[in-house]
C-alpha cells in the first residue's frame, strides 16, 4: 500500500470512528454533508482535532472550510503534514 493510500485509510478510519459510522460505508467520495455522514462544521472541527491527535497534523480552520468530501480532508491532511 502506498503512503497516500495508507493516509487515506487512516483518515477514513478517523472519520468513521468520530461520526460513529461503519468504516465500510466511508469512501474517498463520501460527502460530509451527505446522507451517510450527515456531518456539520462542529463535527469537522472534532475530526480535525482527532487528526491532530492521531496523525500529528494540524489542519487549520480555513482549510476545513474547503472540505466537502473525505478525499478533500485527506488532501488537506497531506498538504499540512510538512
């Protein structure tokens, strides 16, 4: 598994755990505001805090405002990792 794929799996796992959904239901294309996750901005902040705790990557609020899908969040984590 590539590093990018591994990061995507980690992010999907964090999202599923924080939103208490089956990880099999979460894909890169899953929308946070959609039926599967039904997440609001507070949920995204809590997910970002979990990413910071578990992956040691801080994703700023301005980046979160552009996140619509799990793939968007993964890309935000990837871009703020360094």
